[in-house]
C-alpha cells in the first residue's frame, strides 16, 4: 500500500513538472505595454527570444491573466517600472492562453536589473 501511495505521488510530481517545463519564458527589456479600455486587457512584449511557448501562444506577446487581481495589478506596476527605467525583466508563463487565444498568460515576472 505504501508503495502505491509513493508511486502516485511520483506520478503527480512528474505531471506537474512536465506542465511547468513547457511553459514559455523570456528575458529582455519591455518594448511596449498595451492596456485596452474596452475589456481591461493588458499585454506586452519584451526584447529577446521567447522560449518554450505552448502551441496556443505562437506570437511573442504576453497577457496579464487577471488585471483586476492583486497579482495582476502588481505585475502591471512592475512592467511600467521596468519600461520607464529601462530595466530587464524575466517572465514565465502558465502554459495557457485563457485571457486571449494566442498570447500566453503570465505566471510570474522578475525585475532583473
């Protein structure tokens, strides 16, 4: 029984790691940030090469997943700060395109410089 439980945990960990592995990531300076009044959508692009994008996100822009959440507001503020100050930023995705059909949802941002 304990072996079966350990095997179940190992399978779950592998599944979680595989979904993270294929999420997009990118490092660069903010080229542009667009905020739309019609639906509140916030999306942006970075310099540099985007890697590991899911099949739905073949275009190189990123989507703030929920601009009304506390996390979305903080991500937007970080983007604006990086743009204004010319700092590099790192982004990794959720491996999903829920906010818009061809742009990957942002999971986290890192202010690098």
